[in-house]
C-alpha cells in the first residue's frame, strides 16, 4: 500500500492547490473522469463558448430591426463543437501529463476504506490502495436524473454529454428550468433548433430576484415552447422519438431529450462514512470555515461541499485550502458573504447579494432603484426593450443586492459586486466617478441614483 504526504481527489479546482509550496512532498492526484473537472470539460467554459456562438447567430437574425438585412445561412455544428473541444481537451491532457511528471496520478474513482485510507478503482482495471497524511476532497458533483427519465430506458443527455453530440436535433426537449436549462435552451435555440422546456415550478430561474424571474420567463416564452407548473410523469419512445407525458395530459414529442434538473454532490461515491467524513442532509460534505471536514487531516472544497456550486467559489476555496495546508499555523477562512453569479443566456443575467423577496422575508428596510436599458442612450442603440438594472439599498445607503438582466449583464454587475465588497454606498458610487456617456454603464448609474433620490 502506497503512502503519500498529500492526496488530492479531483482535478478541477483541486488541481490548483499543489505548487512550489509543496515541493519535496510526495503528492498524488486522483481523477475519475477527465483532468480539469466540470468547468473545463462539461461546464462553464464550453457552455459559454457555445453560448457566445449562439448569441452571434441571434444577433444576425435580429439585425433587421436595426435596418441591416442579414440571415444565418447555415450552422456548421461539428465545426462549432470541434472549435470548443479542440481548444479545451488539450488543456486537460497537459494537466494530466504535468502531474504525472511531478508526482503520482491515479485515474479512477476513489473511496474511503478507513481514516485517511482509500481504494482507487482504476479506469484500466484493478485497484490502487493508498494512505495519506492529508487528503483534499474536490470530487465535484453530477447531474440529477429524476426517476421518470432514469427508469424509462429512453436515451437522454445531460450537460455532461449534450455538447459533444454529432448532429443538432431538430427539436430538443429540456426538463428543468434553472440556469443550466436556460443556457442550453439559448445555445440550441440560437443555433436553430426548436426547443421545448418543461419545469415543475411556475416560473423559470425560480431562485433569482422576482423581477429577473418575471422578465426572463416572459422572454423565454417568446423564444421557446415553455410548460411551467407541470411535472413529467412518464417518458416513452426511443432514440430520435422521445415522448414526455406531463401531469396535465400533454404529450411532447422531440428527437432529443436533455435533462437539466439540477446537480448533486458526489459525496455518495466516496464512502465518506468509512473515512469519518460527515455529510449533511443535502449530500454535502460538512466543512468548517477553513475547509476542514469532520475527519482529521481531510479537507474539502468545491461542489462536493459548498452551497454555491460555482467555479469561482471553488477556485476561492482552493486558494484558501491550499494556503491552510501550506501554513497550518496561519489559517485563513473561506468568505462566502458576497457570491456573484451569471447566466449566459438571452437575455443575460448578472446578480449578487439579496433578492427583493429575501429582503422582505428577512424584514429588512430597503429601497429599490431600477432603470431599464430602454431608458439610456445605448439601450436605444441596441433597441433593447427588456433589460434592466435593479439595486436594493439599505437605509444607510449600502447595497443589499444588485440584479442586471440584458446584454453584458455578467460584466456590468461586477462594479456593483466591487461596491458591495468595499462597503461603498449607492450614492457614493454614483457620484464619485465619471460615467462614460452614452455607454451602457449608465444603466447602473441611473439605478443607483434612482435609489439615492429617495433619501
């Protein structure tokens, strides 16, 4: 049985940890799928590369509203797909090669057999037994597949598989109404597919600010066929002819099915109990503020333990855990106070802090500042009729939350994230700087001034 000073299980954000600080240690990396984790291979980066391509196609189709007659003559799906993965796959391969050259790599699924002891079921067959002084769990999560699909025997895709298909479907049915469903609806709809979305809840993106939810759901209904408030009771059919049977008697026929019903942590695949690692009711590995699990010498980061399953959160946690491993006498705490998020769809969404409904539920006093894209000059240039910036401001002027919907929302929201992180008031942020006219940033300025005018 091999013994290591440090074992990293998972090579997404986990692959960020080992650097020169750990020179001289015996380090092993374990990976069950591809090096690079969810973000590089089946998540953030490839989806956004595809989302941008779809945005370009949608822009061309909408150009006539600006007096430019243009059309999309053909979508070369395999070229689009191959542009993405020809760039990304070598990055993962290079990461694997580097770790092999500087330590031990086990390609397979790891599970605990005792305190700081694991077995790796190797992808090529056989097992590897190992122990370690310290272990970091960065095993991520995976798509949830609800029973009506899982038990049907009908072929389906998840976010793990849909981006590598060989042909675009004519009609894509999507189960789910969260950010993953929204982004893939945008991708495949933008590339010319007919899209139908089925969501149990009454709206799409249900956890977001109510203004975002309302306007995004309206926008989705204009682009796609959307069934909200109804569940899929049964799935029948076969490859190329999938049939969804809803609880209201509706039958939806499509030639491909995407399940985007959420994600779950991979804690159930590591036999956490055998390692003394506690898991909560949501399936997340329990960690303290420094990234330590309940088992001595075992740490965790990323989707397997966080309530914010986002790459930038996992990266932050990797930085903290890496520091704490290297400097056990000077521990740093993870900071999840202000976690921004974005949805790369049409319209795009950027958000940070509390929603308005959360402010009400917490009984907070707050003011709302809101400006539509249609109320600023660059919004006129874009002929945007739906976008907005909404800020929620406390009585002392500090920002409680900010929500942007529309073109460039993921970029525009960042200055509001910065203001919240630095404790800058809405009035100060609006007044302390010049705002370029007529840039789209004026939608942020005017929302801030709208909130401040109530003083």
